[in-house]
C-alpha cells in the first residue's frame, strides 16, 4: 500500500473513531425550574410546556430536565416552593403569575427568571422597564390597559345598553389589582360604571356573587389569575345560573362554557416565553432580553352559552370573532 492510500485509510479510521467518540459524548443537559399555581400535569398526555419545549428541540430527559413546583392554587405556598426550587442547580426559572414571579425574585438574584401571566412587571416593580428590564428577570407581558379597553368595547358592542359591569378579580394579587385599576380607567372612558367584586380565596366566590347579583349589573368582567383560573368551573356555573353575560381574558373559560373571551393566544404566550428561556439557555443574559408583548390575539364566542342564558349576539359581533362555538 503506497503512502497516498495509507493516508486515506488512516484518515477514515480517525474520522470513524472521532465520530464514535462524539456519539458517546453526553449532550448538554439544560436545567429549568418551573414555579406555577397549577397542579401537577397529567403524566398521560404532554403539557403545553412539554409541547412548547419540543418545538424548540428540547425533550425532557434527553437534553433538558424540568424541576417543577406546583402550588395547586395555594398562593401562600409560593415563597416556600421558590426557596425549595432554588436549592437545585438551575439554568433558568419560568414563573407563571405575579405571586410566582415575586417569590422567585425574592429567592434568587442570580438565576435568570422568565415570567408570564404576571400583569404589568414595571408597575409591580418586578423590572425596571420593558426595553431594559435589568437584573435577572425577563419574559412576556400584555398591554393590559389597552386590552381592558378592547374587551369592554367588545362587551358593549355585543350589549349596546351596557352601563354597569361587575369586575371580579383577586385582590390578594398586586398584579391583578393593578389590572383592575387599568380596567376602571378604561370603563370611565367608555362611560361604564364599575362594580368592584374582589375575591381572595375560593370560599369567597359564592358570597361575592350573591352581593354582585343583588346590585344587578348588566354584565360581568373576570380578570384572570391563578385563583380565578383554577376555580373557573364554579365561576362559570355561577354566571350561567345568574344569566349574566360575561367577558373573560382567555379561551379556556369559553371552551368550558363561558360566553366570550378576548386576549392573547395562550399557546402563543407560552411559546414566546419559551423562546426567552431558549435564548437564556444559549447564553443570553436575562437583563439583555426586553419584556415581549403578545402578537396573536383571539376573540371567541360561545353561542351555546348565549342561547342557554337567553341572549342574542349581534351578527356584526359574530363576524369579528376568530372562533364561534355553536
């Protein structure tokens, strides 16, 4: 064998050995923490988080491990869960809701935090500004005052005689209390009177609804947070029983029997937040990532519910809906 062919053989062998060694090298395992008010996901089907991670090329147990802490609707547990979570070696934490975000912030100043569903992070003091959040926090946030005005406009367009709306929100959540203030300002501009209906825990819903109905509002507006989201079936039953037209902030309420909802796509919101997570895992600092705004919005109407409570939705409003449940 001459020198030329020997060189080829050696090169092929070395290339093969290199490929074998590379194949044996373990892929980098990214470590993500999750702090949420939800309950533990069902092992039978992938969660929206799992599906979103897969779109970005992450598979649990292969190249990412997710350490989850689930408050099961108990807001008082967030600080305890966050303290427990940061004892693990994490590359990033996703905090869903304002109580989760503030608990994570109080617990670590070094692990990057990506927030979603936390209201206005500047107004609550979570970050310095949308463009330059600073510190270790970034994420996704909606322009709540504009959205509140849009939701009320749609509600008034559907029910032109609307003059008095009851607003239900979790007064124990600073982020949601600020949203209530933003909604009050939007209502004032539309000449709609607001009836404050504050809840702080699940047992408050029946009492608050009794008081609400006594004052006979024209409609209900529900501000979404973990408390209202996790108790939405009870809330929907009370609204239907009272024959009260209601506007919600995301599609899950309408899918479960609510009348109408307008807001950012939940799937899109999750994907935006996970893009932030991905950038951090690839080396970008949280302080260099601006707080993002939603780009996809959905207006959904449930006609079955409208018929059930004896309401007719005007054709021009139906035409504006992205989805109508018949």
